[in-house]
C-alpha cells in the first residue's frame, strides 16, 4: 500500500531527527564554538575599521602614485622607516596581530557577500 | 515630583537600557542559534556531503545572521538564517564545480561521490541498540542518497519544510522564491523521493 505524502515526510523527519540526536560530542563542541564566535563577531570593533580598508587602499595607492610622480629625494628617507618596520614585523606580538587581522579580514570578506549571503 | 520627572522615572523602570537590550538580544540570538545549529549542520551536510565543510558553512551563516540581521524581529531569524545557509551551500557547489574543472584540466580526476564514506561519517552511537542503530543509519543513508539525487531546489524545499519545519512563507523567504514555487518544488521532491524510496524503503527494509 502506498504511503501518503504526510506519512513519507514523517518517516523522513524521524530518520533525520535521529541522525541529529546522534551527532558526536566533538561536532557539538565545534558547533558551540562556532556559535560563540558568531556572537563575539557582532561586537568586533575592528570590523568597522576594516570596512574602510578598500577606501584606505585606494588612498594609499593614490598617495604612492603622487610620490612616484613628483621629483624629490624621498627614497632616501624610506630606508630607516623600512628597517624599523622590519623590527616590528619580526616581533612575536606582530605575529599574533597578523593572525587577528586575518580573522577580522575574513569576517569582513564574508560580510561583503550579497545581502543574505 | 513634577510630571516630567515622574514620566522619566517610570521610563527608567519600564524600558530597559541600551545595554540591557543588547544583552537580551544576544541571549535571544544565542538561544536561537543553539536551537537550530544541529539541524542546520545536518541539512548543510546533506547538501555538501562533507561534515567539515558543513560546519564551516554553518559558522559563516551564524556570523552573517548575527552581524546583519541580529536586530531584526526574532521571528524572521529562521528563514533568514536558512537563506544564508542555502546560499552558502550553492556557493560551495559552484566552487566545487570550478575546482573539479581545474582538476580535470590538469589531468587529475575530479573527486567523486565514491570518496564520501557515509558509514565512516556516521555519528557515534548514543545508547541505542546496535540493530536499531544500524537499521536507522542504513535508512538515513538511503534517504540521503535519495535527497542528493534530487535537483537542488527540490532538495532545499523538502529539507526546509520537512526537517526544519518552516511553513511555506518561511521556506519561500529562505529559498528566495515565491510560495507557489515552494509548493511546486516540494511536491516534485516528495514524488521523486517516493519513487526512489519505494525501491529502497525509507525504513531501510527495502520493502517500503
């Protein structure tokens, strides 16, 4: 005898619910972490700053173009700053900072999708 | 106490502060996400047939919901959340198709369904009798295969209506289509599933 649509849907739902109940502890833990990460992301202050990253990038490009186009002994001044930047980049703190930046950049990227994903 | 001061005092008591409202909203969001996360994971997993990727998709959907729609009425969260998730699943398939084309181009075979081991991916038992668990697991595997054989829109309509329990209107929002389309996709899905599962049997017996 053929099952009704309702009966078929109910059986499928029961199987699905059983598979949900059987999710292992490691998976549930990852879901829990994901949820907390999502709730924390709502408060991330740096994400707002990253919204201006494209504009800042354009501004930096324009600035560099102007500096290159204009004549002057600017290249000499760049060297000490670059060495100082190297010290900062090689520091342990900067690695953590870069990891954070990666995370917030990623958050920003997923925000740039269409309205609902 | 004059009237203005009295009104202000009452408003302080009756209306929660901005901080309190934010806390209430976060509590509500946490409750909502905790309620849907496991079903959402399984729905995404059926869609992409990979648990790790499904976990990533669910996390992305959670973050987008919280950041973009956290201030919406809580009744709107479920359709919006599933719309984000379904878009993520569709994007995942686009990326996979692109990756497969590249792999074929470089002479490496595209990974097929053979790589997915449903038994290995099956969750740990939680106190069920072994026979019952195996029977359920096999039946669920059969159902997943049947669902995966459906066109994506039919699969979405069926899972959102049946597994998540969204109504037609909510499913339409989640799928980004009209309510009429939802009904059509759902109807076709259930007919296709019936044909497939009658051979296999949704109860895993093969005599359905």
